């Protein structure tokens, strides 16, 4: 009896099936990664605007109870002058929020006794994240500010 030592490989059909399965799985993974990236950017926006809110209160206490003293926070955000050396923490947080939202369109309203900052969120249909001087920090449907504060709706 003669034994033939023949190694058997994969057929073309088997290889095509494996490639199709890998393609479907990679499409599912890439789709879910996009949603996770958007949620991560939204969390970054919220955290950075919370930092601005905290630092604005420190600024308020250090400048004789005003948010808009000289070239203060009003100039940092509303005029988009993000190179002031005296408020580096606020500057960095505003820059990080602009990078995270991808559009660099923060809406700011600073007055002597109140302020509000709104940033668009990146997840589809998520709206805007808004913080203001009365302690609000949360989602809003509209980007605008009313009397220096986040809108009530």
C-alpha cells in the first residue's frame, strides 16, 4: 500500500467566507467606535466647561466680584482672544472645548455680574452644553444665551 502525503489547503470558497465574516465584523466595530468617539468628545466638552465655571468663580472672587474686569474672561471667550497669560487655566479649557467640538464655535456672554458659555456637542442630535454663573451645567437644545445665562428650555 502506498501512502500519498498530500497536504490539503483551504478552498477558494472557504477563504471568501472567512474574508466576508472579517469584513462584516470590522464594519460593526468601526461603526461603534465612531459613536464612542463622539461621546468621548462630549464628555471632554462638559469637563472643560466645568473647569471654566470653577475658574470663573475664582476669578470673580479675586477681581472684586466681577467677571468682566478689564481684559478678563470676557475677552478670553467672547472675543476669542485665547493667548492671555493671566488666565491660563481658562484659556486651556476653552481651547480644549473648541478642539473637542470640532467647530470652534463657543457662544459666550460675559457681563460684570453674570456669564454663560455654550458649546455644540458632537453626538448627533445632542444639542449644546451650557454653563453659567448661577451654577447651571447641562444640555440645552439651543446654542444661544439669554441675559448672559443659559436658556431655560
